[in-house]
């Protein structure tokens, strides 16, 4: 299926192409699900392995050493930042998963509508070079 995207023309195609200048808008739900899985794995590793390792020993020396204060500040900043990264990974997982489902449903609906509206043209499109 071909979709014109905001009037953008990808340029001339082969001479025998019926719609040579049309942009083929394809979204692979499998690729989106793979991105979701990778995001979920990264979030899990950060929350189960990395962040617990950054807890520090919890013992202060009692002597207000400038170096100890500075190191604890750096440790706290890393924990905060990596915690934010883990939260963003969870958000990306949810977004990619939702997008994959949405695109898969839309694709199925569009194919069914084309098949119902123009069965002869749809059969050629879905079995020829326009199919996936």
C-alpha cells in the first residue's frame, strides 16, 4: 500500500511503476516489539543490578571530610540520574508496545477495507510487490 506523506515526493521511480513518486509508509510492529523488549530489559537491569550496587556502604566516618561529602554527592546524583533512565525505559517499553499493537490493528483493518472495496485490485496489491 502506498501513502502520500504531507505531499512529500520521493522522486521518480521506475518507468513501469504505477505510483513511482509515492512514499511507502511501512511500520514494522515486530521491530517496535523488539524495541519494547530491549527497553524493558534495560530498565530491569538498572533497577535490579546497577542501582542496588550504587547504595554505598552507608557508614559515614563522622569526620566531615570534604572528599567524603563530595563522593556521597556524586553517588547520589548517579542514583537519581540512573533512576530517571530506568523510569524512561519503562515508559518507552509501554509506548513501543502500544504502538506495535496499534499499527498491527490498523494494518489489518486497512487490508480488510481494501479487500472489501476493490477485491481484484486488492488481490493484485497484496500478492504482488505491494504486499509484505
